[in-house]
C-alpha cells in the first residue's frame, strides 16, 4: 500500500479552494497529467462519480466516487480502475490567516507490482507539480473574481 500526506497553502478563501477542487470537470484545464474527465451524478448532490484519463507516467483510466463535505473536505473511494486495486483519499480545507491550507491524503494499492523508480517519480516530481498547479488555479480564480 502506497500512502502519503502533503499540504499546501493558498492565498484564497477556504470556500473558493473547495469549489475549484470540487469542479473536477475542469481538471484538464489546469492539471497537466489529466487528459479527460467525465462526470456522473451520484445519489445526492454532494456525491459525484468522476471518470479520469491521466498520464502519470503511462495512460491510466479510473473512476472515483467523490463526496463533498462543503467547504471543509472532499473524500473519495475507488469505483473502477485498470491498474489500481485501492484508491482512497481526501482533500481537507482549513482557514489560515492568509487564506487556506489544503491537505491531500492518499492511500493507493496497485494490481501489479509498481517499480520503486515509478513511485519515486510520482512522489518527487508529479505530486509537487500537481500541488503547484492546484495553487496556481485557485489563486488565479481568486484574482479573476476580485
């Protein structure tokens, strides 16, 4: 099982950070590894099934059941995947003096052995890039709305 927790501060309100990350349909606009996203409604307005196509480092397709606890948390669980056996995680949003703190937690297990070099690339390269792209999008959205 692969597990990690990381956090990033953004210069934007907690509610705005939540809204940007709940709008998964727009991920291909600002997350370089996300090729395509399609949404299915869930059983309530605070649940959505998100189908992803990503390249990180190879093309992966998977679906997550995402549930909102607005504006403080988004949690997900794996619905289907061609490579993942388990994918559970969350974004947690908390107010800070200058904006919001976003904490990402992921627990993932793959159906096949994934070489250590691939996991290292995900943690040392892909994840920091994702966090910078998330911060940039949230702060750009704040500036646009101001």
